[in-house]
């Protein structure tokens, strides 16, 4: 389990007891203000705890849903467009308009922790929107994965997510051409 400093302070009462727990390897310090009872923690879980308002997206989410076998080198997080910039070399921050940020957000369990992540339908719309920013081979791999599972996708959700964007018709045409 991952703990914030405040949660650990409630558990161990004093900084001295926290320090002793770290020395005994009962708790591991992951980053400033973040601790765990495991030495190694999935980065998706770690950064979801550190940035609770952020939502896992793009490459990180594609890998989580087994749409690709490419392991992302960084964690992709969507945040409100007015959020402070995340200063971390391990994170790619994507700024999203606050009105549509939470559309498609679901909670998934990873290693006994719950994280915010976009559902497959929202990710498909994001993939189509950003197709010119993604390498051709990677894009084709993802589209192929979506084609294979197209009968499991919720078309109502996809239409709802497409309607969030001004170029809905173009996105819809591209989606029909590529996936369905």
C-alpha cells in the first residue's frame, strides 16, 4: 500500500517512529512525501497517489488495457488545463479542458490500489484525435487492437466522447474508416 506522509504520521505518530520503520524496512520511502510497504511500486499507482486529480491516459493506458506490448518509458497523465505543471522527467502531462477532463474516467484496480484511468472508448477517441502525433507503426498496432475488440466497445460512449470536440464529424469519419 502507498501512504502519504500524513497517513504515515497517523499510523506511526512521530517522525522518529517513521524513521525507525524505514530503517527496519517496514516502510520504504519512494519519493518526497510518498511511502510504501513494498520496495517497488508500479509507477501508475505511485503517480496516481501523488496526483489524485490526474487521469492515466494515452501510452500508459493503452499498455494497461493490453492494446499494445510497447512498455511506456513515462507515465502519461491528463490534468486540467489550469493545473500546475508537473515537474517530473518520468511524467508526460497532457492538459485537458476542465469541462471534458472527467469524461470517460473510470477507476481500475492495480496492485491492490485504485487509480483513475480513461476507459477504452475515450482512449480510442484520443487516439484518433492525436493520430498525427503518434508514430505510424505504433498507431497501426493500436488501431489493429481496437479492430480486434470492436464488438466489445460501447458505441454510445464513443459518440458521446466524439461530441465533446468541435471537429466531431472529421473524427467520426476517421474512426469509421480506421476501426469499424
